[in-house]
C-alpha cells in the first residue's frame, strides 16, 4: 500500500460492492451476482472491469435503463440451443440461470449454444468462460456493446468494443483462456486513462475530426479503433452478427440509439458456445487433450506466456494479500454510499 492506494480484503470489497449496489436500488440476487463478477475482476488485476465497474453500474442504475429486480426466464428452444431472456436486467444472473441448461445440452449433444437476450452488459467475459471450462467443456462467448469503434478504413463508429473470449479446459491446471475487445483496447481502459489524466498510446482512437489522438477524452468523444486493422474489424462484425441478428437482439448501433444519450452500459445480447471434447473424441479424449498440453509447452517453453497467466498470478496474490485500490477510486466508491 502507498499513500495513493487503499488496501482491502476481497471480503471487504464484496461487502462494499453489495452495499453500493443495493443502496442504488439493485435487487439482492442481482447485487450478489454482479458483486461476484466485479470482485473477481479486481482480484485478477483487471482494473477496467473490476471495482471501477461499480461506478459504471451505479450510473446505469441512475439512467433507469436496467431493470433492478429482473427475473431471467429460460426458454428451452431446441435440442442444442437455450435462450435466456434477461428481461432487461444485468447479464450475470441470466448467465448463471442458463449455465446448467447449456452445459447439460453440451454433454448430451456434444455442442450447445446459449443466446442471452435483453440484458445490460458491463462485464469481462472470462468469469463466464471459466464457469464452462470448470466443467471440462471448451467455451466461446461474445457480446456487442455500444457503437464506439470505427471500422478499418472508416472514421465513424459502427461497432462496439465487442469482446471475444475462448476457453480450453486443462487436466492439471488453470484453463487456457483469452478474452479481449476487438477494439485496440477496452473502452474501460481509456476511461481509466481519462480518470488518471494520462495520455493513451497512439492507435487506440481518433478525435471527432478523425485525427489520431493520445488524449483519452478526445478518443472517447471521437472513435475508437479496431485491433489489427481489417482483421479486428471483421471479428467485430462477426460479434455484431452472432450476438445480434442471429439471436434476435440489438447491434451496437441499435444499443447506442436505445441509450439515447443516457450513458448506460450496453443493452442487448450475448452468444455463448459450449463444446464437449468427448463428443468428437469419445474414448480418445484424454490422449488428444494431452496433445494440447504439448502445444502449450511449446509456447511457454520459449519464454512466451499464455493469455490469463498474468491474471492467474494476480489472483494468487490477491487471495493471499487482498487488493489495493487507487485512493481516488476508493473515495469515489465510498461516496456512492452517501
Ligand atoms: P487486453 O488487450 O488486455 O487483452 C486481454 C487478453 O489478452 C487477456 O486474455 C490477457 O491475458 C491476454 N494478454 C495480454 N497480454 C498478453 C501477452 N503478452 N501474452 C499473452 N496474452 C496476453 O484486454 P482488452 O482491453 O481488449 O479487454 C479487457 C477486458 O474488457 C476483457 O475481459 C473483455 O471481456 C472486457 N470487455 C468487455 C466488454 C463488454 O461489452 N462487456 C467490451 C470490451 C471489453 P492476461 O489477463 O493474463 O493479461
Ligand atoms: O470496456 O469497452 C468496454 C466495455 C463495454 C462494456 C463493458 N465494457
């Protein structure tokens, strides 16, 4: 801890999160589910989707765009599909309700997909991916957001920051998981730079006139850029399609239009896939999963790291020592209790 930070236990942060969310009218079951995600983010060193998200959630609650006591409904759509209508609530509870149906279908059918509709999404996807890989299944998830990101070759926002996340279960360790925005960086990261009055690297965004900028606010007011040029742009479009029209839900442009300047978190759908390796591999599952370990060894064996390795190390530290919040954030969160 330094003068600029405040030490907290994970239990202390959970308590603070529940208190802030219920103080601002979020129903108890949602407050619990949202708290689990936010505390996991801070625990794993994901500052843009950790405790800072409490401020974002409270702003969303204040806009009235999220249903505070929504009761998600499961629709058992087809043998290998499940739909969950979040009924305007935060996505976490809808995911938790749909998860057992999804994984059961994946086991009996080999593969299953879940469409979560009509949810408000502010979160990282890896907690959901881990909930699927924990059950020995391969996982994929994506969700659009608000139209903040210009397509490669354009200057006007069309796409959301549209994260894609993938998980692969490993026999003796933490799963292989990656989870990133298809924009150069999550919008939350630029918001944190704005809060800390720090410049952003070139390549994250352009100002309202389409000029490259290192000013966080100018990029937030202008357009964010995709990662990897046309490649990130195509992946962002894929996310719009899979978690938008395919499941009958909003694109990022439609989400932003529905927000109508209120400043809520994105509203719309999420697409989740679960695959049982035993479906393809039967009795040979173990031997082929072992071949995946050879691949991971070839990566780490040359000094490269696996995605999520930093996160797992942060998790181990936080479980032992707790976390340190920037003092300004801690004070802002205490202010939300007032
Ligand atoms: P990053 O660009 O930081 O990339 C994150 C992923 O890349 C992590 O899996 C990370 O692992 C891995 N990674 C980073 N550096 C390396 C490296 N050197 N070698 C190997 N792997 C590496 O994240 P983003 O800013 O793009 O996204 C952050 C979060 O924001 C995500 O969790 C995403 O879900 C969330 N988000 C949510 C949105 C929503 O609408 N709900 C919208 C946009 C983003 P590690 O964590 O171990 O560093
Ligand atoms: O950081 O881009 C982001 C984001 C959007 C919705 C939730 N997080």
